[in-house]
């Protein structure tokens, strides 16, 4: 698929490679690059679409109202922020919180790919349609697949509603709560993650 890889030995190395990134146009309107944060050896990793206003201002993922809800969901299954890792598909805020453009996703997602390779989570939980569609390499309707576990390349994908969507509709919030209970069950099952793909350079792109 022609993804450019950024090989790094650690998340710190990768953050250094990302630097004060100007690889796509989102650099022009951002305040801060939001690399991601959490446990570098997390069993459970969350992937959102991109930073919002609060995240852009603070340089941290999911720190606004949606982040507060994410914290509540984590607490409901006995986890804390420091137990998981949270990152986004694009590391800079799209203006007006629009969806990231395909070229922006293509440019930035190799960094997410490397984060996943370094963290080696058992489960990647996609928060919302954009992240789920990228990670599962097809157009995803969250309403149809949320909370289900799908085999990915070396981990399971579990797409759920974006917390912001859950804040907008009580019905989505109920489903998000249920899906976090499913995440808890999946983690408790300790089912071995699927095998990663063979290291063939032209197929290394996860997305
Ligand atoms: S979105 Fe990603 S590729 Fe684009 S400027 Fe930000 S860090 Fe760089």
C-alpha cells in the first residue's frame, strides 16, 4: 500500500521522529501534536480519530468531556488511564473537528502503526467510525459491529461508539457501557491474540 514506515525502538524514539511534524497540512492549524499517552505495555489500547479542542490545547489525548466519559468507562471495568494506552489516527486536530482527510490519514497513520507494533496490545478498541474503518480496512458502521471482537494482525479489534457520540445520545451511552463490559470479558478470557503477519515488507502496513 506504500505506507512509509518509521522504525523506532521505543515510543520515546518514535515521538522524537515525529518531532514538530509538518508532514501534512494539519500542522498549520494545530497548537500541539497529540502523540498519545499511557502504559507502553498496555494489553488494551484505544484509538480515536483525532484530537479535539481540549486535546489540541493540552497536547494530550481524550482530556475533554469525551475523555472524562472514557475515564468513567475505564473505572467501570476496574481500569485506570495508566493501565491502557490512548492514541489517535491523526496526531493533530483537524480544523473545526472535521473528519481527517484520506491524505492526512495516509500521512499520519504510519505513526499509529508503529505505536501498535511497539506496544503490542492484545486488544485495540477503536473509538468511532473513522478509527474503526482505518484499522479494519473497510467502511465500518459502528451501529452494526460495536462491541464485537474481530481478528486483526496480532491483536483483536473491538470497535465501539466514540464517547462523544455517547454524550450526544443516551442510547449510545447505554451501548458503550455494555461494550466496555464486553472488553472486560475479553481481557479476562486471556485468549491468545492472533498471530502477527509474516514480515513481508510490502505487506507491513496494518491499515
Ligand atoms: S497530523 Fe500527523 S502527519 Fe499531519 S502534521 Fe500532525 S503529526 Fe504530522
